[in-house]
């Protein structure tokens, strides 16, 4: 018999609604799992068990009154420390923000609550959420519960590690250059980067963000099943008037041709043979489910990745460079310097030309996705990296940066993207990435379900080492 913390979100919600389990029982089981396993991985960095149990009690009371608490009834979730949660610090992994206590919930947080979800903790991120690895001077390093020698991904590495370890069933993440998709990949999970505007965003604790984040940053779910991803996305995407960029799109699926493009090496990216094998296997799984899958080149990604760097680093150079220096965290300073070298000094002309070029790239992709509603491509050119590889040398950073081409490009393209876990190779998680038309996350989830159904269910990881040190 499975432990409660091994259950999926869909199973938990059904059990709580039917009365087979109470929300308090579920929450206690996950809080006990947090207490026992989190010291080994350092995924959750802000804990508040009393708040979680109080929220669970309210779900049970609603059910006792004959009410439906929502699609996430009693489902444990975590929130990344870079979005506002009332009464808790929005640190973004930075010591300078330890006292930045949120007065209100971000829309994604309030949407999880309104859907009946129970927030059991807040998860780690690299300083400034600026890496594909998760470590900072405030909270320390997060380890991957499937393999401590490899990164849990970043910047939502704490969220993915928590889901993989059974601390929660749904992890909230954010993504501006792969920060949902890559942690899901590294921890052997599913992760959705939705279309901009699908999940409302707003942090009242800070000024509104500049143009790069406005155009590219999104929130999304990380889960252990595609069904969980679907209900988590539905809950997170409820409307909120505080986000003027929110787009109210109906969730009813519209028929679409089951036609996919397989692009193993986007824009001549050199891809590891094990990653290639996972892509070919997923293509065959889709074919067996009735998809027509053709191996073709997708539209360009490198120009889009360059634009991502210009928009993101232009924003960072303008608004956060001084803060990076004051924080004095060696890893983020190294990464900031490396990324600045790749982007160059971003001035007015560069920004104007980048914004102009972005529209043309979006047009190319929109037209391509009319013919191929799904593009099957790598999440990363390599299997998950060794811990701290990116800051070990200039050359190592360059290797990581190149491997993450699709992570960097897609936020500029504007299309939703989904990481689908497909298994392990020599003890390392592996998966594939699906890209779809804007606002058609339903197509990606349907394709992801077909890939998932032909494989083995994702299991909770049980790390066998002791408490992580503040490395």
C-alpha cells in the first residue's frame, strides 16, 4: 500500500472529496515527510506547519458543509520564494531581501488556495533566480533527491526536488529561461511553461518588472503526473484583475490534428546520444498513440536565444547589477559576469532591434505550429549536469549555456512548452520537450499524456544520505 505522500494530486483530491482521507490527514503526512526528508535535500526553506494545518481544517469543514473546496481539495503544494505569500519573505534567494515580508498573496498563490490547495512550504532558488542550479548564501544548496551528484535544476530547483521527494504533489515554479522546464527534467518530473498571460502574476512587495520579465516571465506547475499537471494548471490560471496581461482563454479543448514535428538538433545544436534516444523513443510512443510524427527542422532558435539574453540582461544591468554586487554572492556574480559577456552591453538600440526582431521570429513559429501543433525537441542538449558545473570555469559555463539553447529561446517565441519525463539512463533522469501554439496548453498536455502512458509511472525518490551541509 502506498504512503499518502506517494499519492498523486489527482488521487489526493479524489480521496479528500470522497471522505476516504481528510485534508488534515493528508497535510500531516506531507509535513512529516518534509520533516524527515527535507534535511537531506534542502528543498523547502520556509516552513509554517500551523498555517498548513489551519488551511487543511478549512477544507475539511467545507466538505462537511457539503461544499466543493475546488479541484485541489487538500492537495499539498509548495511556493517558490520569489513570489509573494502573505506573511512570508519574498527573498528570491537573496540575503538583502530577508525582511521583504509580503502583505498579500501573489495571484498564483491565492488561486492555489481558492482551489483547495494546501501550501506546506516555500522552496529554494538560486540567488536572483539566475541559474540552472540551486544554491545561495542565504539558504544553502538544494540537492537532487534522485542523485545528489547532479543539479536539481534551477531556478525552481527547490520546487522540483520537493515534488520528486514527496514533500508535495504540486510545485510552483517560474520560468524566464527554463526555470520550470529544466528542474522538471533534472528531477525526472513533468513541468509546464504556459503562454504568457495564462497564469496571472503580480508581486505587491516590489515594483513592477521591466520589459524583459514582462514579456517572458511566467509561473507554472511541476508534478509527477500529467493529470496533476492539468488540474494544477487549471487552478493556477484562474483570472485575477491585478494582472493587466492576463488572457482569459477558455480551457475547453478544440480538435487539433495529431501531427508533430520531431527536431532532434534545433538550429544545429549538438545533442547527447542518450537525449537523442529519448526523443526517438517519445516519437515512437506518439506514433503508437495515433500521431503523425515527421522529422523536420523547426524554425530558428539561436536568434530568439540572443534576444532573451538582451532583454533579460538589459533588465538586470539596468535594474539589478548594483544589487548583485551588494549581495556579494560569488556564484551569482560569476554567472552575471558570464551572461554579460554573452549579451554585451545592452543599450537602447539593442533593445529596440531585439523587440523588432522578436515579432518576426514569433510569426515564423506561429505559422510553423499551424502545420505542426506539437514540436518534439530536447529540453537540454545534455543529461542533467553535475552540481555547480556552471561556475567551475568559463568553459564550463559556455558548455551549459549552449546546451540550454531551447530553454533560452522559447520565452522569446512566446509558445507554451512542456517537459515530459521519460525515464532514466544510467541513474540520470531524462525527458523531452514539447512546444505548442500559443494558448494551446491542452495540446501539449494531451501529447504529454500519450508519451507518459507508454512509459512507467514516476516514483517518489528516497534519498539515502543525511542532512545537507550549507555548501
